[in-house]
């Protein structure tokens, strides 16, 4: 029996996937061939086509210069973008498919520069050698008949073994682009791959090189790690390599020393478990959700700073949610996350202990109203985070906490139906307050508004008549303050 050639199998699988998911690739290749150029599908799309998971983003490499690609794509695509032309890339969109066509190139970072030097090349061999990992250094040359599968660094074998290895020396690769160290963690998390020992060693030795990479690029890779199918694996790699000490130092600091006299949970392991459990509840949020994943990862980062040993044994972390919310804001700002994401994640970290402040579930209507009011548009996120934060192995305790939270959610639903809790406002607005008190806009109006809001939260709807009476009582006591 003839032994099957893995490369023949790979090209058959890739071509079948490409034909089924993106037949426009052959159409584009024909246009390049007509113009006298080569065109090859390259990198991640080749890997994903072989794995049967090809998406709508296709990467190509060519010997055509950017200006030539721009001319070809302009006649063919629905829209094009040339913002990456200086780096050899022209992007285009046809229907639901986005393509990026990049001229053969090599790039490297100066030791002290955040921007790569890019040189255009004339051969696909040189282009593939500069790729980050062998599984991303395979190409499918589409302008030959039949198409040619190019795998100069045995990426197909590494793909089969689920191993991340660099085409050349790992230290050279990471020197050229230090962000590739974070990509190793990302691909491991996304594909459930192992990292080659040489690569892992180079990451530890060269971790400090990540400091020359812009915060925006670091943020994007970190986001891909945390939004992967197995973020725990990616985060573990960041911590073990030393990269986390530089891009997310709060995470490794959660590995608090545990001694025989002062017992507490392993906060680091607890955090990773909370993240995994939050992901299990993401269907409540409509699917993978960056805000809840960040909140789960960062919810306890205030513990190392607030840790106190209790005489006789035990550990306390008083107000770690307050400290943690400030730290969360600082870290997410440093990573250049949007103001909206920063505000939402910070608020969730601040609120993550709120449920546990109400004992064993004796929730008054006032407490429920305040819980909903403080959570605001993040109420469903807070439900997910609070449930995920229960990592006890004591099944009886876990069941009691789950039942208590079930009761809270039921109470919220009941009051929501009665009072539209998410729209709670005082019975009198600012205009009515000024008219009743005969005052102009001033801080006093805000204080009066907050007083009526507190009454509304504590006692439910008051009605205009009673609200007016309460306002006048407050005014008598505070008008000269």
C-alpha cells in the first residue's frame, strides 16, 4: 500500500476548503497572473484551511509592488484601503471576504525602536523565512497550475504535532519582532498547541524586549489571548515566560505566599477559575464578551495590596474591591483600552463583592433597588461575575450561594416588573425641585435630587404629593447649610 504524502493531503484539504469558503481566491489569482505577477495564500489562512476552519479574512503574498496590487484590486474589489502601503500591504473587501495582499518582504526592529524596518523582497522563500512560526510559514501558490503547496520549514508536521516552532532561530525571530512572544501565547490558547522548548527558552530570555512594542499592539494580542477558547493556557504562558511581569504585572502578583498558619485561597488559581466559569455563563451576555472576561481576570488584583495576616491564623483583604477598581483603571488605561471598556470593567471590579455584603440573603426592597441602580447597564454582567466568583469545593456551600443568588435574581425580576428598576428616578426632577423651592440652578439642586433619589431607593415610589412634602422638610433642614 502506497504511503500517503502529507503535503498532498494538505493541498487537497486546503484547496477544497478554499473553493468552498472563498472561491474568489482563484479569481484574484487569475487577475495577478494576467498582470504577470504571482499570488499565494499565506500564513494563518493556509493553516486554518488545512484545519478546516477557514474564516473570511484571507492573507496573500505577491511579488507585485503595492502600487501594482492597488491597480489590480481597484478594478476587482468593492472597496480598498492603502493605509498599509508603506509596509507593503493593500487591503480590499469583496462581499463578506476581506483580503490583504502584501508584497514579499522582510522586517526587523532596531533594538530601541517601536517601528519595524521593512524591506521588499523578490522571493517567497525569503518572505516565509520571516514568518513567526512554521505553522504560519506555509503558502499555497495559486498562480501555478495546479496550485503549489510551499512548506520550506516543515510546518505541516508541526501542525500535525500541534507544536509552535520558529522557521529560524527563535532568538532571531523574537529580536526581529518581540510581539511574536505574545503571539506564541495567543496561538497556543487559540489552537491548544504546545510551545517548542527552544521557543519557550527564548521567550524567558528575551521577555524584556516586549517593552519596545507599543501599548496598542500589546493590547491587541492580549485581547486575542483572553478572547480565545483557552485563555488559561495563554495566560499561564505569559506568566511562566515573564512577559506578564511586563504587560500585566498584577496577574503574577496574585501568586501570594501561603503558609501553614495563615490560610487563604490561592488567589492566582482562583482568578483563572473565575475566568473559566465566567466564560461558561457568557451565553447570558450573547456570547464571548471582553468586558466580563477582563472583569473576571482583574476582580481580585487588589488583594496583594490589602492582604493582612490575622493573629492566630487567617488572612483578610479588606476593601480589595476598592483598591482593585483603581488598579484596574490604571492598567487598562496603560494598555490603551477604550474609555467605555475601562469604565465598565472598573465598575464590575468595584461591585463584585456587593452580593456578599447582604449576609445569607435577607434582601430588602431597598437593597435590591440599590443593587440594580449601582449595576445599571452592567446588571447581567454582574450576575455572571458574582456566580463565577464562587470557586469553593464545598458542594453544600456552593449550592447555598447559588440558591441565594437565584433568590436575588428572582427578587430583582419581581421588583423590575413592578417598578422598572433600571429606570429609577426621583419622583421629582430638577425642574420641579427648583420650582417648588424657588431656587436657581446650583449645587443645592443636586443635593436635593440625591436626597429624593435615596428616598426612592429606600421606600419605592412616593408620588408627587409625598415627595414634595419630603423635599420641603429636607429644605427646612438644609437651606442654610
